């Protein structure tokens, strides 16, 4: 069995900029040549999505809290 082809680390830019959508796109493009990079890009996209949602929820909570005061 042949060694998987190494892809550029620049593929991490896609999930960093576009979150989970970028992670999915980079995963499906890269997974055949470099499965580990594809999986890592997907994980980065998911983590980016979770951070975005968490920050959004916190901002909503604080804005609602300020309206009560």
C-alpha cells in the first residue's frame, strides 16, 4: 500500500475563516490524499463553530442582563 500524499497546511485557512462549512469543504477535498489533515481540518472547523456559538450566547446573555438594569 502506498504512502498517503502530503497536502499543504494552508488547508487549515479554510476552516479558520469559514468555520464548520470550511472544515467540511476542506475535509471532503483533502481526505483521500491526506486523511489526517482532512480530519484535523474538520475538527478545527467544529471547534471554531463551537467558539462562535458560545461567544454569541454570552453576548446575548449580557445584552439581556444590561436591559434589566
